[in-house]
């Protein structure tokens, strides 16, 4: 049976071990220990060391580490510490910020992932106009790359975008690039306002309509909202079951009694709905 796709990715700052410990039992599908934006420069070394200490042991959920950009002063030290040749029992993936070319992915894959036999997945964050333009090239850069997504705050700054809708073209480009590369659908970027759960829900519904699957979060209170938005509704499940039942009884394109036309593409979409529903 194929594992259910993750819907919630909870970030926790690496220099706050207690917050990381709470994140691990929060119900998030994946916990992302952040060594980059959430950690002040003078805390980088401590965050790195604390993360390594934790990840020496297996963890209850998959744990990824977002390292610092390799073009900066901390990225190389992050890689050397959290992804040594012998591996860390609790580490499942690396999130690579500010990826702008396939070479960024290949550089990490050759140095780090090859030593792990492919068990350590790479996830590229596209946060600049150049990165978005090269989305498909990045998505196909290396077989150990498991996903791409957008870092929206950095991208918003790079593009000078003020309205949220100004990012929709970039979002769609990344969704298409991931699909064309055979990767899982991208996860949405974080919603930075912890109190705005209504806005988070609206944004998640919009993201789902654009083709995203799941979302990164920065606080446990956001997790139920993300799940609710991305899990199929009862009506969607019922419609999908109707399509699958009709397809099983008659091959080829057909019309349902309610007038809906179904063909192979509609059946595939219904199968995806039911697969996602079964994760509950």
C-alpha cells in the first residue's frame, strides 16, 4: 500500500529544543527543524549542535532540516553536521533554501545524499525569480530530489509583489514543473499570521484549487485548518465513489444519471480523492 502523502509540515527553530520536542508530538506529518530564517546568526552553531544531538536517535515522525543557503557562511557547516557520511537515525530529509539552479541540487546530492544510498530526500525551495524560471530544470536535477516548493516571502520581496494574487503565476509554474518531473505536488508556503486562521483557511482552499497538496505551518494551531482544507469533503468523497462505481460497471466514456460526463481523466481524479480520504 502506498503511504499517505503528508499534508502538514511544521517548522520549529533549531535553537529551541523544547519547541522542537513539542512539534514532534503535535500531530504534524513532518517536522522541519529550521537552521535558517528562524535562527539568529549568533545562535547558528547552537542550533546546529542541538539538532544533531536530537537526530542521533529515531524520531516518532519524519524530520527534515532546513539548512542555511550554501552560498552563505553557515550552509557548509550545516551539511557537514546534520548529514554526515554515517547518517543520523532521526533525519529523513534536507530542505535546501534559495535554490536557483540544478547545480545547487546536484552539489548537495553528490556530497551528501549519495553517501546515504538515497534514503535522505532533498527538497528544493525556490525563492527568487531565477529559481522560478528554472523550476523544471531544478525539479529534474537529480533522482534524489523528492520535491520543490516556493518560499513566498523571499519571492515576494524579489519580485516586488504587493498583492497576493501576484504570486499565482509563480505558484502555477511550480505546480506544473513538479508534475512534469514526476514529483509530488508542491506544498504551500507558510501563512505568517498565527491569529488569522480564517485567512489561512481561505488561502489553503485557494492553494488546493491551484494544485498544491498540503502546507507548511509555523504553529501547531494551524495544523487542523490545513488538514480540513486539504482533505476531501463528504460530498467530494461521495462523488468520487459514484464515478469509480460507474467506471467499474462500464468501460469507456459515459454520462452519469445526473448529467456528469466521465472519462479516464475523471476516473483518475476520483481515485486521487479516495486515496487522500483514506489517510483519515
